[in-house]
C-alpha cells in the first residue's frame, strides 16, 4: 500500500501564506513583531510546528524556553515581552492537546526571536536614545539561532551562550538576582547640610547606619549605645561607600555623600539593569589587550590578558560637548603635537579670549593662518569685528608648555574627531568630577600609557622621555594597533565583588530605563 506524504498543518501554512500576502501576522489579536523572521523560519521548516510534537503537545524545548522566560527578570528584561502569562497558562493546561496549538507555536517562536535578539544585542537600540552612541552589537542569524533552540538538549545552556561572555556582566546579573527591595529600611531623603565630621553627633547618623548596613558597607553585631555618634567604625564604612561611588574618600559626610546615600534601592536596581543592557550592546570580544575608558567613571584602564595593568584618571567632555561612545584601534602616537583648533572651538571658546586680550594668541603659542594658509600677524587683525558667522582664520597652537594637547596624543582616526591626549591643566585630575573637555579624553600621566603601547615597537620609557625632551613633533605608528573602547558605565561590580556606582553625568540613564520598561506587547 502506498503511503501518503506528510501534509503540513493547514492552519500554520495558511497563517504564514496570509501574512506574506497582507504583511500582517496576528495571533490571538496580537500583531507579532517578528513577521519576516517567522515567515523565513516556518518556510525553511516546511511549515512544520517548531514547539509541538506529533501529538500536538509542547516539546521539552518549549517547556524549557517558557521556564527560562519566567526567570528573565534576572537579566533586567520583561517576561511580558515574551508572552509569558499566555504561554505559562498554556503550558499548565497541557493535559490535553489544544485546538489552538498552531497559534501557540507561532507565539512561542515570536517569543524565542525576541528573547534571543535581546540577549544577543539588547532590547533597546542605543542610537535611538543617544546620537553620540555607536554600538558594536553582536550579529547572528536569528533564524538559525531559534532553529537550533528547537533541537537543543539543554535550552538553558543554549541561551547562556547568547549572553555577554564577560565576567563583569555575570557579576551584575548575580547582584540583580539577589537584590531584595523588601529588606530595605525606610528611605526618606536626608538633609544635605550641614556636613557631618568624625566625632560629631547628628540624628541623621541613625538612618545612615541603616543604609550602610543594607548596602553591606557596615556590619553592626549588637545595638549601639550612641547610634547618633560618628565613630571610627562608621568612618571606615563611609570611606568604603565613598570609594564605591567615586567620591573623595575623606570620611566627611558632605552634600555629595548625602546625595549618594539618598538614592533609593529601587533606583540603584534600575541602574544595574541599565548597565546590563549596555553590556548587551557590546562586541563578543574586546581583544586580548585593550584600552578601556569609562566616561561616567572618569577612568582609563589598560587590560592585558584579563588583568588590569594600568589605571589612570581621565577628563571627559562637558555635558554640552559630550564624549561619544564607540570603539576603534589606537594606530599611532604623536609626541610634542601641534593643535589645529576645530572651527567650533575657535568661535565659541577662543574668540572671546582673543577679543578680551590682544596678546592671548602670541602668549599661548598660536599661529594664525588665512584661507590660503598664509601666516597672519595677530596684531594686524581687528578681532572685535568677527563673530561666529564671519570668522575667516585658522588657529594652530605649536608644541610647548601651553599646548592644549600637552606632550602626547593617541590617535585612532574616527568620525567623531575624538582621541586621547595629555593636558597642561593637570590640576583638574585632583577633582572627583572631571567633565571639563570639549569631547576628547585627557589622560593623567599619559607617557606611562605611551610606554605600554610602544612596548612592541621596542621603545623604552627612557627613549620616550628623550623624544619628548627634544620638543619636536614626532609621530610613531604602533607595530600592533591596540583596541580602544570608550564606554559609559554608571554601575559595575568589580573583581572584589563590590558594587560601584557613578553619577549619570550625561543623563543617559532615564531614557534607557524608560525604553527598557516599555513592554513590546500588552498583557
């Protein structure tokens, strides 16, 4: 007897065919967001169900996926974005096959596409909320990823490899999993003034102790006789708290420390979620050796084979001249650089100084050029007749003690015209908030960084010092260009498992939090 060929489920076939025709794929009244991917996915499967067996029951992979979605809050993501309630109810009613199993198969596939995309590259497009953010998101064929998921022996392990691989992501995930808002004490805002110094009494110290205990900076074994007294143990806890928040570790509970203490646990939890999303925007691999700048943390780190071998404070762009987020490669270093001033900086920053002081240009080592690149005597120019619309000159600052780039700059040519460089204003590195530049990143003790970068070139620190001492421009190309990642972290967990927070200097967290909290589908 001749057997009949397998006939694909008519309803599933019709769903996909209809969606190709009218450009809408609706299940249970829900317009699915992954229409094109779902069409390709089921066409490649010859319209066979992906998550149901021959008896129209959910496969182990489907049940494993639904279980993973139930715990997706530990990634800072919303179960609602993956149809969790509807799928959970469906899974709980699997004693008998459902006549709507085709619709549920489509719904599970839609959830799988959303989930795998979010774990691989984030829920939010960073460039949709910040124009100066260039992400290096991980790219994969999601149809292939979801197809592999349908056959996975272990759905948990298959999804695990989609997450960022860096240990810092998993530290944050662990903190988010263990974040217990119910154990938080009352969190009323504390007055910012007056400051509290060691050996002083203050009623606010009762609440401050409770908060430090909650955050793990302080351990109180038994009730204190004088909880309003600022003793040595509390000083040590405050200094640890200050260090974790990028504040001056002076032990004085001043306005900035009070501000940090006033941030609620719910707000801190959201900050962790924001930064986990930022991890999902990044490339799988930063490189074996790389330079990492945290804009919000005002810090540069050099990483060599997973070890931090150098840390330097940095100065970043002011709020209205924000340092952009992007990745590139440091390709060459310029010693004793000249500085060709960008036109916007000339008319916004330099012109007022020139008009106020006729000797400014000569004193600061600037050469003035006309549009034909001919030098112009600055004393021959009536500077007061120029403004932002009619300024005709180019300014170039030669090497020297006043050069805005200092003794060295690190070049990675990019569309933002941003790079790392030295600065003559080294006193600014002593400040805890260091957003003073016009977008570039100024590095403290930059010759240390130059020496590390040029090791493969065979240049010693002594030779570098000799180059700088000559005061003449010299460009050295790196034998092996080094990746540089300019990032923006307002929270991270360090290698000592300490949670660190920094001020959101560019106010990038609120729009990201709003986008993460916005559900893709109504419940």
